C-alpha cells in the first residue's frame, strides 16, 4: 500500500498561494493529486502553480474571491467542467485583525468573518454538492489553536475559528451518509509570510509564545502537511468531525 496515495484525485486549495495553504498544496501534489490553487490575486496563484510545475506536479490557478458566493460557484463550475470531479477541498484562505476588542470596527469584523467563516462555508457548500453527487469527498478546514485557547487581541479571529471548528463538526454529521469526511487542522503558532513581519517587530511576544509550547519551538507550514495528506487520503476513511491540533502540544497546557 502506498501511504496517503492521492493519484488521480483533484484537490482545490483556497489560499493556496502561500503559507500553510501552499505547503499543503505541495504535499498533496507530491502524493499524486492535481491541484487547483484558488485565491484572489491571480498573479500569486500563477506564481504558486509555476513553482509546483517546476517540481513536476499538476496544478492550475483559478482566481477566486471566496467572500463572494458567485465567485465560489464559478470556481467549482470551472473545476467540474475542466476535471469532472472534486475529490478534496482544503479551506486555507484566512484573515486576521490584531486589535483590542474595544477597537474593533464593523469593517474589521466583516473582513475576518467574511473570509474565515462565510467564505469557508460557501466553499464547503459548493464543493460539497458535487461530493454528495459523487458519494465521496474529503473536506479539510483550517481552524486554529485560537478556537480553543485564547490570546490578547484575537477576539474576532478566535470567534471565527471557533465557528470553523463547529461548522466542521456540523457538516461531518450531515454529510457522513454520503461518504464525505469533514475534518479540521488547528495550527498553533506557525511562522508564515502572513505573520513573519509581526513577529520580527515583536520578538518578545514570540519568545513568550515559544515558552508555552511543549515542543519548545514555533511551527512552520510544513508541520501541517502530513496531517492534511492523511485526512485527504483513504487511510482516514473512518475519521470525520475531528479537529486535529498541530500546535506542538500548546492546547494541552
């Protein structure tokens, strides 16, 4: 048995042009999947696809604004037209605002919620309809350690990710009868392009965080890849509705 074999599978990865999304896209491609990078900026998507193709992987970029339901539906329609199936959906696109709760604006709230929760739901819905018809599918949502363990200035982000975790369980319950598994990966502190600048400007904050991690180090996008490959594969067929914490043990403290 080839472990985590994804040969002939078609996988959509939202937010797949960088960070955790790109690392997962590359990992699924290495396991044999054809990758669709879905993100808002087409130039970033094309750059990610070029990087994957240079390593011999199959990948295409489709510009998608997941906060727009019509854009999500167009993405799914094009993938079905071009590939005839959607086997795997990874919802990695995300947004964060770091502010004290008393300073959060309506625009801040909408920005985070529209990306992290509304957009994720409609991606699940649109791809899920095709998986229901096919009687099989794998959905992997990216939640967060902050869905369970709080930190300063993360009120809206933490709320959105708690929603992602509960939505994951709800969809797993509804769609289990269609042989669709829905799980989430909840990363801890991961050093990505998204937050690298913040930690470079606040090294003391990162040092304090690392002290709270039993593994004694921050995470990196590669630390989420094997979990995603497992959840996307047939080896995880009896695993659904689960939130897998890739956090170096922080959630147990």
